[in-house]
C-alpha cells in the first residue's frame, strides 16, 4: 500500500507541475512607416510609407526614439535580450564620413555613458546586438536597466560630421531569452477522483483492521 501511495504522489506531482519554457520567451516587432500595420515612432524624423528617415543635427526633443515594453514577462528569469535593426543608407559601407551609432538606453537618460552602443553597417543589415549581464560594465547598465523597467528604449547618434545626414530604418525586433514564469496548474478532475478512490481504500483497510482486532 505504501508503494502505491508513492506512485500516486509522483503522478500527482507530475500533473501539478507546469511545463517550463526555455530559450525564447518573448518576441516583439515594430515596422516603421505610414503603410498598413506600420507605426510612427517618437520624434520629428520624416516618415515614408515603408520606413522612417532618421536624421541628425536636430533638437534633442525631435530625435528618433522607440521602445519595447515586455512587462508581460514579469516573473520570468531573463538571461539576455537581443535587438535587431533593419535599415540602409548608414555606416562606412556607404560613406566613411557618415557613421551612425545605436544607443540602447541605460538607467541615465541623456547620458550616453550608461547606454550600450553599437555601430551600424549597411552591409551587415539586419544587425543584432545582444545584451546580458556580461555586457554591462561600471558605466553601461543597459541590460540591468531593461530588466528593472521591463522595457528597452533606443535612439541613434551620428558620429560623422558631414552635413545633415540621415538613414532609413525599416524595422526593429526585440527577442527576450530566458525561462518563463512557472504557473501553478490546477489539479485535473481525474486527480481528484484518484485521491478520492485512494482515500476510500485507506478507510476500508482501517475498517478491516479494526474488525480483525475486535
């Protein structure tokens, strides 16, 4: 009987445990432009049908800014986040004097030292930058800031100095990797029936034992 109870408890534990997700736990996509299904990001950058034209030499309030919210992953264990940008007309492949940098924002808005920075290369588009605890440093804290806020923001800065330059950004995608939060799965109806049957067997055994000793 004890062996049977051990088997039953094991089965119940398996039924009550929730499957744990690993690897990719969230994917978010933003397509820019005024075409169907596309969005207009913040700032005063020029919007075309299939892309947004990101411009430099603009007031700070007008600069390109976009963000991803992944608060639906609250409670998850996040190992890394990856930002992928699809664009053209930026970087040394087109013009050595027009070099653009993406700033994945850290905890101090307006302070580029707290951001994670990456250079845009036309020939490499789409480009992906992956942030994790390993990419944070004494000054750059973009990954920990994203985890704290459950959101990630990014903007751009031109390193070159050749006039008022611009590039075309088509889309941005954020992929979050880790382990999803574990939810408690309600005990299925068969589980309750099984528990009831075992309880009945236990009562019958006690009843027989009591009669044998009377």
